[in-house]
C-alpha cells in the first residue's frame, strides 16, 4: 500500500511538469497515461496485490488518481487548442511589442564623442584607479609635498592611509602609462575625479575628465595645437574660433588653457560665457622634463604634450543642462531624454 501511494505521488508530479505545446503533444500525454497500455491502466492492475483489508482505501486512491489524470488531460487539451485559436486570429507578420530599452547617460554620451574623435587620430584608451597614491596624483606630476599648487585642488584623503587620495584629476593615469616604459605613447584617459567642493549647480564633489598624452621623439607645441584644433572642429564645427592663453600647471612647461568661442551666443557675450564670448574648455602644455624623468623617460630624447578637459561642461552646453547635480541624481525623467543619436 505504501509503495502504491509513493508510486502515485511520483506519477502525479511527473505529469504536472508535462508541457504540451500543441495537440500532438497532448495526444502523447493521453497515450502515455490514459491509453489502453497506459500508466493509469497499469496501476489499476496493482489492485490485485493489495491486501483485502486495504482494498477499499486503495480503490479510492486509484480512482482519485484516474480523475486527476483525466482532468489534467482536459486542461492540456484546452490550453493547446486555445493557443491555436489565438494564433489563427493573430497576424504573425506584425512587429512584436518593443522591449523597453534604457538610454545612455549624457556624461557617457559626451565621453564617447570625445573619445571617438581622438581615436581617429590614433589615440588609444586607458583607465586608472580612482583611489590613487600621493605619488601618482601629485609627486610624479612635479607637485612635491607642500607645493603650493596642491591647493588648486581640494583633496579627499583616505583615513586609513594618508598616502591615499581620491584622485583629483586624470593626470595620474598619464604617470601610470609613462611608467610602463612603452614608447611612443598616444593615449586618452577618461575617468571620474573627486574634489572636496561644496555641491551646487555649478560645482560638485565628483566630476569627469578626459586626459590626453602624446610622447615621442620631436613632439612640439605645434603638434599639440594641431591636435586640439582638429578636436575642436570635429566637436563644435568649423566656424568655432580657438584661443590659447598662457597658464600654469606644474606638470607642463609651457602651459596653456584653451578657450573656444561661446556656442550659446556665438561670441557676442552671454551669461554662460560671463559676457566674454569665450568658454574655457581645457588645460594643456608640453610635458615637464621632471615628469618624464620621474617616469624613467629620457627628456633629452623624448618630448610630449598633455591636455586635460572636463566632460560636464561640454555636456551642459550641448544638452542645455543648467544644474550639474542633475547628472548624478538618477532622476529617470531626466535620464530618459538622452538617446545615442543626440
Ligand atoms: N589636471 C588638470 C586639472 O585637473 C588639467 C590638465 C592641465 C591636464 C594641463 C593636463 C595638462 O594634462 O597638461 O585641472
């Protein structure tokens, strides 16, 4: 009797997981379980082996099993023919329901635009860690301890180890690339950077930069200018004017900042460009010989240029975003507005 009960349970669970997608499979079910040589018949035959005092109970059990099987068969039959009806009334050539697709983040879109322009000039892409040691973020970049220019970037220090910082710029990745000792280098290094600044519509404690580095024999300031001219024309169009202003960065000499004519007012002066007609987009210069030496590169043989540009500002100008905080608030209504085509 016990054996009979467990046999029946086994068949029940086997049947329950039977999948019939069409009438042919429903028929297979019928033959297997309800046919003249089927399982239900066979198990009914077990009745003769049941002890006389248990026959009544066994009879009930077997009847119940037969009903269970018949019901399941009916259900499968209906489901399969239902599908057929639905399929017959459906135009299968119609396109399906679109699967909901997300969109790329505006910062990613802008980063990809920048990267693809420089890739056409042969720049490869590299990334580095966001938690940096003092040497890569400052020391090797010609900013020794107590150098006053460290104050230009309000730094987050890591409590457990004061030698670690959240990188304040992507220039740290330059050092990592140069240290590898493989020359020439033509690299673009996008990434997130951190500074201890009050969060407002115009500044944030983290933002994004793209760093560029080109090291080879005989690289000159003229190469730097031509590379950046090409970038600006591709990015902002042929009519945009460019100007270089002398500047200071400890890791480049000479150093410059590059402005483009304001794309909002076309150069006539507006709030975005603070009525100057120009918008600053990047810092650049010839890599300082000390930096090359720090990375084991001979400054008498090699020279190079570097530049660093922010991603948020061009993204704000392109997408007409007036508050930096929107980029990191993950408001779906904001994010949905950006598509790969924009
Ligand atoms: N690291 C600088 C900053 O965050 C930007 C920069 C300026 C990068 C000049 C460079 C460079 O590579 O040559 O403000």
